[in-house]
């Protein structure tokens, strides 16, 4: 599982709805992928996306080559509503804890 965390900032005068419309891909990635999006509580212009892609690290280069053209078009749309500065990180999942219960995991 690859986890991606991206923090972006809306351009002046743009809304989350503008960002969402630009962000939505025209077609799926062809692998199980889930993305959770959040908007800042204190700063509504800040948007964070956390993506979970069932992808082996060794398969990342081939995946990026395959989805590159569609992602270029999508990122061109996103650039119109998001400031150019972005914080980005990619991680390999090492745990998945359900903290619903009162006892923390070991």
C-alpha cells in the first residue's frame, strides 16, 4: 500500500467546490485507490488529500508511466485553482489501526 499526503492552498477567490471540480479524474487509475480530502478547520483555504493505493513500490514507475498523460491534464486543471506551493509525501503503509475500541492496540 502506498500512501500519499498532499497539502495545497486554494488560490484567492477559489472555493473547495472549484478545487473538487478540477481535481476529479476523468477515469480511474485501474488499481484500488481511495482518497480522503480535508479542508482546514482554522484556514478554509488549506486542502489536504490522503491517498491509499494498493500498489507495490516496485510497480510505481510503470504505474506513473501508464497514468501520466491523464494525470498531466488533471494537474493542469488543478493548477488553475490551487497555489503552486505544495507539501507532498509518499509512504509505504506499515500499520492500520482501528481506534474505535477503548483499549489501544499493542
